[in-house]
C-alpha cells in the first residue's frame, strides 16, 4: 500500500481542482489543505505553480473580489483586512475610500438617517460607533457624514 507521502503530483493537482471547484481559496489555504491531506510539500508547490500558470489560482483577483463583496455587505477597511488575512491572503487589495464612502452612505439610508437626525450629537456618535464597529476608517466615516449632510441637506 502506498504511503500518503508518495502520492504523485498528478493526484495533488486533481485534489486541488476538486477543492477549488467547491469554493475559491487562497494559495495559502489551498496549500494547507493539500498538506493536511498528506501531500508532500514539493508536490504542493508544484501544484500551486501549475494552477497559477493555468490561471486557475490568482490570489490578487480573488482578494479583490472578496474585498468588493465585503464592501457591498457594508463592511469597512479594517473588517475586510482582518477577514482576508483569516482566509489566508498575504497581500491586501487596494480598498478605495470612495467605495467605503458609498457603502457608508447606503448604510445611512438603510438606517433611516437624515442630516437633521445626524446633527444631534448623541445620534451622530452612535452612528459613528456603529460604523467603526463595522470596520470603517475614522477619516472615511467623517468624509461620508459630511458628504451625506451636504447632499441631503
């Protein structure tokens, strides 16, 4: 019976394809999964190189796509950065302040906020804390609130 360490590179490649068919994964996450399934580090490295050359694995595009999904869900820079690191990404995509501002403006509308309500100091602080907990940068929150007051008021 063949030991798990002796699995050929072709099996590692096929297993990687099965894993990627189930869901998108970063290179690091895929490597960990393959190693845990008993493939040798050399086979895993070769498999990752082959997947990258065939454009089946692209951490940059995947990280950017994940970041945009989180922004659409109303999450901010720090939340996105934390979760992408947890998913195994080592390089962070550019997260434009404009995207965060748009996300904040949508949240303000969903929460039924108006410029008049935000002039109340208590309401403004509550909203700022809420947005901060969602991972938005303070300077972006400030810009979004000013923009909201200018366009709505």
